[in-house]
């Protein structure tokens, strides 16, 4: 994940009934992050315009087009299933 503008990011991973918080903070433009997970990764972004994200080397930009909405979603590795929700903040 590459940060394109200062933004709020909340990322956690879950598996075996446990949730592990990986990040919940305002991050700076230019920062880059890589998260490893084997089960489910959960994410929330202020705006898709503020980040560039890849999932298993596949760009997610087209999926995250949001028209100014905040994004909440998750990816379940076992099912290869991406869930996205858009809402006003």
C-alpha cells in the first residue's frame, strides 16, 4: 500500500477467532506498507484517492473508486473473496 496524501488508515487481520490490529492512525504521504496475512485482512480508508493498494500484486485502484466516500472492506484469503462498503464520513 502506498500513501498518496496524508490520510487515516485502519488495518487489522483476523483468523482463528482472533483480531490483530496492525495499524490505526493517520499516515503520511509517501509512506509505503506491506502486510502479510493468511486468513482475513480488514481495512478502512478515508478515501481511495489517498492510497494505492495491491492485493497479491493485483492493483485494487479500479475496485476502490469511491466518488469521495470512505471505504471499509475485507479480503478473505481462503475464499479469495473481496468485500467493499462505501460510506460518507
